[in-house]
C-alpha cells in the first residue's frame, strides 16, 4: 500500500511541475513579445514624422531630394523630432525648421541641379492650400513656381508670404497684364477659339492658357528645362522614380521626348468632413491608362456609383513639356509646338493626384464663382463636364441638408465592402506619400517659417519707399529686395515674338489689326488651319457607350 501511494504522489508532483512550466511559458511569451515590440517602436518612432527619413519608406536608405543627412540637422531637442497631433492649427504655429530649410531661406537643393523644373498655376486659393502644395512640390524636386493669383491668393497678406519664398514669382491680374494678354497671338488663332467669350469654366480655361503662354517666357528666362501646369488641388506623384523624386523621373526621359503625360488619379474621400485634403485623403481612383481594359469596363457601373462618369471631373491627365523654341500651351492639360508635333509619352506609374470635391464647401464655392442659371440648358454654357453641371444645380437649388445628402451619395465612399472589392481589383489604391511629406513639413515648422519670413519681409520694407510699391503694386515677384526684376519690368521687356511663343527666329508672317478707335493693336500670326491642333479640354474617361462603339480615347 505504501509503495503504491508513493508512486501516485510522484506522478502528481511531476504533472504539477509540467503544468507550472507551461503556465510560465504562456505568461512570459506575450510579455516578451510586447516588450520587443515596444523596443522596436521606441527605436523607430521617428520614421514617419522625420522628413529626412521618408525615403526609407521605400525600403532603402536613399533620401528625398534636398534633404540633408540627419547628423547635419540641429534641433533644440538634440535631434529628437517633436510631434504635434493638432494638425488643424499646425500651419500657423511657430517652430524651428529642421527639414531642408534654414533661417534666411537657404534651400538645400543646389543651384546647379538638372533638370530644372518649373510649375505654373492660376489660383485664387488661400495660403492654407497653397503653402502645402508649393512646398510638397519643392520637396520632390521643383525649383521654380510662376503663380498667377486672384482672390485670396492676391491679398497682401498672402502675396507677402509667397514673394518671400525663393524661386516663386507672383503675377497679379492687373489691367497691365490684361492689356498685355489682349495682344497675344492666341486670339487670332483657331486652336482655342471654341472657348472664347463663354462664362465660368470656359473663361477660366482661356485665362489659364494665356497665363501658360506667359509662363513659358518666364521659364525660359529663368533657365528652366521643364514646365508643368497644375492647379493647387493637384499633386504630382512620381511613382517609380528613385527617392520619390520628380527630378530623377524627368532626368530619365529620353532626349527625343518633348512632352510627358501624367495620367490623373482622382481622390475618393471616405468622410464628408474633410478639412485638409492633402493630409486626410489617402484613397484614389486609378486612371484608365493604369488599369486593364477588362477591369475598367467590367467594374465600370460599380465604380461610377450612379454618377455621369467614372471620374467626377476630367480624366485626361496633365503634361510636362521641355522648354524649347516655338512652344505654346494647348489648353490647360497639354502643350504643343508651332513648328512640329511634339513627341509625347505617358508615364506608366507616375500620376497627378487630383483632390476634387474633397470638402463639402467645394459645392458652394464653385457655385459662388459662376453666375449661370441653375437649369440643365444654361449650365452647359458654363461647365464642360456633366458632374460639374449637376453639382452646380444642386448647390444652387437644394437646402443644406439636401446638399449634404447628395454629397454623401455621389462623392463620399462609405461602402467599405465596395471599396475593398475595387481595391483588390486595382481600380482603387492607397497612396500615403503626400500625407507623410506634408505632415513632415508641418512638424518641421516649414509653413510657420514661411509665414514668419513673409511678416519679417513686410516689416523690413514698410519703412522704405519701395515697400509702398511692393505692397500696392500687384506686379511683384520674389526677390524684389535683392534687386531681381519685377514682373512688371519682365512684362515690359518681353518681346511680342516671345509673348507669342515664337522664341528665337520666329515663324510665319505677322499683320497688324487696329480696332475702330485705333488703340488696340493685336499681333496675329497667319498659320495654315490644315496643321492646327485644337486645345485639349478637360475630358471625361471613356464610358460604356464608347466601349460599345470602340471610340474611346484619352
């Protein structure tokens, strides 16, 4: 009996010991994993908020253009990046910039880089939109900006900030500018004639084309290699390029290519309370050029969600052109040449991200800029695209509650199952790089420094007689204080041949046309209409009807 009892006791003790060890392992393992994860997060916590490390997101150690090595940057916290989750107010908060910007606005991109890239835009937006847009493109490699400003962008508080940024030229819409553009050769040519003397979007399209014509002259004088026309609700996405660099992307373009097209992706917002699109939007609908025909048309009805087309607005992208003789705009989306048909290619990965109707207020802001009647017939005079027409009618006739309901139904992507399905099929995609860069710029205090630099510049010049001209004369450009020529002087010194886009040598035969009063002299170029290429308007992507007739083309 005693022997049997001792044997059973030994078995019980052994089983108890084994159970204890298993319990210990099960308890210790999660704690060890949690500690390990904490150590990894602590060591790599600065990755997403440190702009100098953004390039590592691609899996390598390459840095963004213009970003200095970490050990060369000094911050009041000894290199530790201080974050702030209050994004809404970050733009107007002070802070020491540790990105590629330093006191005195000495930007880290060398002056001798190639190619030199310029962007031109026509905008009435405020600084809250322009500054993130501008500095984002500066980060990816753009060196010069030609800003044709109206509205909020033309206010003294805005222009004094923009003019203090190196490489930025601000051109106001003054009577002098309008008189200069009234003499443009464009008015005597047929390629843009279909858009003349029409209201709203058509008027803007003509204005953009005239501004692009002048920007070509400015870009040539500044020694630029490329010029791109963008709106301030668009960001270039140089996917496929090393270091997420637009400069590297264009550097690799073959020398015989004159123009490259960035197919556009359209924002697909998931909430109706977006305040800062560049920081809050990450889902985009891909362009027809970047998906297969079978996928596009196979999911077309689900992707349009009852809207007039696959995209809410345009679908034919934006283009970058080399600066060369005889260059001219071909509408807001393309460039052309008076002497040849440009050799054009489309990027297979890079795109332009279009943040359209991302804020509910966009409905009313577009309505307030146009005086057309909210009828189906009258809106055709004012808007080129079907969704813009429908949005204008809703914004002009519906109550606030009805507008909100319509906006959620037609613009906001709330069906998560549909989103996931289209994501898996490749029609929707997530793009985080702009968010990371813009947030990094905010964290580094770049926008705050821009505001501060503009204020300091204004105070410095207020006491001088030149300051009065600087503030009150719209035709001003960055660098007035350093002796650079103003926009007014640039315009006055521009030849009629250059304004016409002819460049050196010129083409054709000019004739003078004088109006009845004999005061308005316009230079018109006689060009054979047989070779005229008409302006490329904003075009919707192909639809099902075009598939049936095999007539789609972008």
